[in-house]
C-alpha cells in the first residue's frame, strides 16, 4: 500500500520524478544496468537512431562500454498536463580521459502513476 502511495505522489510531482530518474540513469549507466535504464522509457520510446525497448537496450549496452557518464544536469522542465519536456546538459569521460559535453532534450509522458521518456535526443557541444 505504501508503494502505491509513493507512486501516486511521484506521478503528481513530475519535476522531482524526472530529476530522480536522471540520478538513477547516471548510476545505472555507469554500473552497466541496462535493464534498469530501460524501465525509464515507454515501450515505444524513440532515441537517436531508433525506437522500442530492444533498440534502447542495445543502444545503451554499446554506449556504456564506450564511456562513463559524469553528469546530467536538468536546465528546464516544462509540464503541460500529462506531458513534460526536459532540457539539460551532459558530460561524459572517454577512456582516453577526454571530457565531452553536450545537450539533450527528453519528452516525458505520464502513464498511470509513472513518468516515462517517450522521445529523446542528444548532441555534443
């Protein structure tokens, strides 16, 4: 019963939910927990280059072997009913030690008691 209450409370606070999801993403990405990352995405979500959970899992499996995510910083979240648009900045560290930065945009949708990513794009600075 407590879990359901927490889920409903989180669904009612999209900005807090999105920021927590980013913290989870960062931790899971660097730990190689790709199945956990996939839980943040809608079944038909699209990211750069493809759509669907299997594509997203494959994409992040490859990406997590190429670099470590250092930071995700949300710069803006605009909520409109059951939809939200998040923009932010990312930093990654390549195996060479080189730091890369960029920007991202995530479109979120409220599904029941959860906020899930439905579309996402990122580009380097």
